[in-house]
C-alpha cells in the first residue's frame, strides 16, 4: 500500500484528526519525541495571533501504534482543540434551540475577500459562511503536520532529512548562504521568523509591527530542502507519477499558497540553457545519486519528474492572510448590501508556521514515493528492498569503472 493520509475537523470544533495508511509495521514511533515537537514548531513565529496562546497542541494516538512501534494498520491521531470550550454552542453537532440568535451561534454573513467564505457558501448552498471557514481555516494544517511527522520519521530511517527556512517576508529578502548549513532547522528554529539572515530578520519584524498597527497582513516565501533522497523516485512515464508535479500540488494545497518553484524555478525561464542545466560528472562514492553528481543544483533535485539524488529544493509563495483588522468591502449575504468583511481572529503573518507545513507536505509526498518504489509490509522488508536498489546502482558504477579501465588500456 502507498503512504496516504486524510484529515478531518473544524477550526473551533472538538479537535483535528488525521488518518494515515501505508506505514510499514515495525517503525519506531514515539508521539512525545517524533510528533509533538513538530506541532510546537507549527505554532511558533513572530506575528502570530492570540489563538496560538490558547492552543498547546499534542497528538493522541487512537490506533495503529503499539508499544512504540507501528503495526502496519491505519494510524489515527487526534489533536484536541483547547478553545472548544468557548465554542460548544456555536459548533454543536445538534440542531440549535429555536430561539438561538446569530450572535450566539456566531454566524457569518460578511465573506472575506481572498478567503473561501463566499465561493464555499455558493458551492455548498449554505447561508452561514461559518460552515465554510471552519474547515477552510489553516488550523487544519495541525493534522497535516502530525501526519508529516510520521512521514519524516519513516524517511529518517533511510537517511532523508527535510528542513525549511523563510527567504522573503513582506518584500524583504534574506541573504541565503550557498551552501546552506547541514543542520538548517537547528540554525533557524531559534529565530522568531525562521530566517538565516539576522539583519533581514530585524527589518522583517519592523514590517510586521507596521502591518499590525495598520490592521494589515503580510505574506512571503519559504524554502523546503530535502537531503539524502535517492535517485529514481517518481517517473517520467505518466503525468501523475512525475514527482515535481506531485510536490507542486501538495504545496499549493496549503492554505494561502499562490506559487511554487523547484530549483531555479522561474529564473530558469530568463536564462539560456547553458546557464540553467546542471553538468554531470562521476562520483562513484555517492550511492544515493547512483555514482554521479551534478555541478550545481539548478534543477532542484528533479529531472524528468524523477529525483536525481541531489537535494530537493522547493519554494512556496504565500499571500497575505485574508482576515484584515481594517476589513475590505464585501456584501452582506442576508441583505445584499455593501459592508465591511467579517473580522475573525487572525495572525499578521504566518509564514514561519507555513514553512513547517511545507516540510510536512514534502515529507508526505516523499514517503509515498519511497513506498511506491520500495514497497514492504514491514520495515525490514522495505530496508531490504532499499539496500538491494543501492547495491544495483553500485554494480552499475563498478561496470562503468571496468569499462573505463578497459578503454584506457
């Protein structure tokens, strides 16, 4: 079975649920060590709103893990909302009392420009935009990060790491070193904006403070880097097996994402091919790349929809959040009259947290691609298949070396 996941739950409901299928049996998994720290990382970042002061996210195992190891059966995880206590009447599953008013039920009739409010009301034929915004909220990404933490744990068994950092916020670019530090997350997780450039960070913080004072919001760009990924994941043979397409879809599924780049991305369209494509040379000791290496990594670790063994580099563009403290014009869904959009509790910027969600989505895609390639009902079986594949690549390099020695004689 391939690695698959689904989430359920509303922003102010009892909690969020994720259901994960396809994890081989025998993977060591500890919630406090492997999942909860990822949930805490998602809640951090300068510019977050009051909700993050309320919630202290922790995962609870419902099924699929026993005595610290996965069973091969579906894994169900729950993250309960502490704020649920303030919303039990408005978010109750039962029909409301006949005398319940809009304020009590927290109904929303003023859709926010840029949010799912209006399109969701029209698509699902609802009168109350709360029915839409509760599920459309980025609170849903809590469950994605929990699922992504399981995927990261699986990938770590094969030497694959996934990290991220903020490269631009509110039009302020961070200076990014080349190469990036080996422990990227360790280098940026202590930063309130998860950026590697301390000077840019101070200017970003000033921009966030100015936006907060103006009742506005900011967006930006983050980068996810996956290292240790073996050559050969994904495929060129069909559109839906191309790994760059799968990564792009996963990143764009995150709330507020409006653009995605892999490697050089859009800059490649400006340059001639001689300044874009990565030269290739032999490096027999590099097992995960099949004994070759690229001079540079403009391709971002993917060629022809398939991994090259170089680092996968994915960047995402996040728009400013659509809840503004100085609301834009909207239309009252009850009266049809012009009015300012609703003001829900919101962040000024959530880019550092979005980068953590980006890590999770990249991990989920790569975990699926790993199991697609190597299969296995148990971790022992998956490791055997993985090692056999690396041995096959080693044999190819040995034959190539023998051919080179023969031609030189």
